[in-house]
C-alpha cells in the first residue's frame, strides 16, 4: 500500500489516497501518469509548472523508484512544502 498526499491546489483536486500500488507503477513518473488517467481535474493540476514531489518526506528532483509503504506528496508551488 502507498499513501498519496496532495497539497495546495492539488489538494482541491483530490483527497489523500491510500491504495495498493498499481502493478504498472514503479516510479514517480508512472504514478503521475496513472493519477492523471484516474482524475481529469487532478491531471490538469499535475500538468501545471512548479509542482514538486516528495517521497517519504524528501523532496525529489528526478524520477524516483517507488515501493510498497512509501508516502508520496504532491505539492503545488505555494503550498508551503
């Protein structure tokens, strides 16, 4: 299971998700693509510039592998993350 948090305007598009990691999702890029397919409102927000992603409370700057038990946070530019 993974936990996906959304902050700022991303939080307006989706609630926190606690889901089994989809089989075809192995990294943050794949997760972002998967989320975009699930929620078109969230897709529009994910495609905006300036969003950041944290995996297990560490902000990342490149595609990162994901494992069961990870916490992934999507933050819009002014969410204070």
